[in-house]
């Protein structure tokens, strides 16, 4: 990157209009008075490789990557971090001065930082965790929970074979629970995380019975539209500590912004308000 150039970053996906990342990075750029731009870009699958070759030439220092390219970029990157390899997807690219593309996955980091910020007394190792869902987000959550010392993960997904695959990938601390049994494994859980899209605006409501939730359990939802999902409402009514999904979105963006623009941004009320509009 030439020093006289204004650094550019952005988010690449298809579709991209829904992405909240431009609002967040735009807010941070303004707040810290940084000369730079963050641009949403929709690219067709057959143009992905070409776009990744061209963008550094145009002054881009890196990118976020979202659906449907989080897996495909692993093949196109020159260097992939261990955690992105383990998760099987990348969401953050850095275009290095030597021309190499570095791919990382910060979703698990964002998930953990959100819990650390909003539930500072939470002890991941104090008991089993229940993870609902076995999609891309679940992989990042499971890797970070295992890293933080959770003794057992009870993983439940509508399509069992996807949960079985995660057990195969992540080992014996993951135990698969039938989807119809998910409500029966909450009682002694220290942590419950929804990584499905259930409860999101436009998606069906979560129908897993929640009466087994106990006071003291930390319940986190990755869904952030709406902010207060039924899961979080019921959990709070039953005395659980709850954490909504928007903080994960904010925290996962921190490492990329810092690498691209040279300033570690704050995840504070103003950043949250910027994303929630
Ligand atoms: P994904 O790979 O498409 O996985 C979707 C998951 O939801 C799968 O486990 C799927 O089960 C389950 N699901 C969908 N419809 C269902 C239904 N009707 N009944 C039961 N299960 C159903 O998506 P993802 O990337 O993992 O994202 C999942 C959710 O997390 C989305 O709402 C996304 O917005 C949110 N998310 C939030 C953040 C954040 O920063 N807060 C980050 C990443 C993702 P099957 O396997 O049976 O289809």
C-alpha cells in the first residue's frame, strides 16, 4: 500500500445490501478521524478470484467476507490461520504488502468477547454447554467454547447428520443430542447458545421447550434481529443471564479494522447504536 493512498476495505458477498458492517466501520472511521473507506460489494461467484486479485491493486488493504464466500476464500488465500482452517471458513482477509492474501476467522473471537464484555462473571469451564444448530456459526462457536475449557458440548441440530459431522471434526467433548431432545439437556448447563436462525425476523420461532432452563445459566443468542428473541425473553424470566447477538457482530469486526486502519476500535454504546441504526 503506497503511503499516499487512502486505505480501502469492504465487505464482499452476494447479496450484500443487508450487511450492517458498512455502518459499523463507517462509524469507527468517523469517530477516530481516519481517512479511509469501507464499501459493500456484491460479486458474482465466477468473478470472486478476479476480484481478490484486483482489489489490492485499487488500494484495498483487506476485506470482510460473508455468505456465500466464507468457505471459497480459503482456497484463494495464500495463508490461512489455524482457527479459520479448523472452522472451515474465513470472514476477514488482509492484503499484505508482499501481495499475499491472509485469511482469518474472527467469529469465534467475537462470540467470546461479547460474552466477556456482557457476562464478565461467566465461567465457561464450570459446566456443560448446549449449542443449538450446526451451521457455519456453530462451528466458530464450538471451536471457541472448546478453547475456553468447556468440559462438554451438547450439540443439537434439526438435521442430525450435520451435528454428527461436527462431532467428527471436533472430537469427544462434543456429544450429539437429538433435536427433539434438546429441551431435556438444559438443566445442569452452564451455557446455552442458539446458533440457528430460529427466532430471526422472517424465520420460524424457536420451538424447543425452554422450561428446563435454570437460574444461573448463561443464555446467548446469535440472532440479533430482533435483539430480544423469545429464547432470551423466556431465559431472563427464568432467572438466566442473557446476552444478545449484536455484540458478537461488533466484536468480530475489531481485528479487521485494527489491521486495515491501524487503530483498535472500541465496542461501546455508540458502536452498538451505529449498527442498530
Ligand atoms: P447456516 O450455516 O445456514 O445454519 C443455519 C442453522 O439454523 C442450521 O443449524 C439449521 O439447521 C438451523 N435452522 C434453520 N432453519 C431451521 C428450522 N426451521 N428448524 C430448525 N433449525 C433450523 O447459518 P449460520 O451462518 O450458521 O447462521 C446462523 C444464525 O446465526 C443466523 O441467524 C445468523 O444471522 C446468525 N449469526 C449471527 C452472528 C453474529 O455476529 N451475531 C454471526 C454469524 C451468524 P439444519 O442444519 O437442520 O438446516
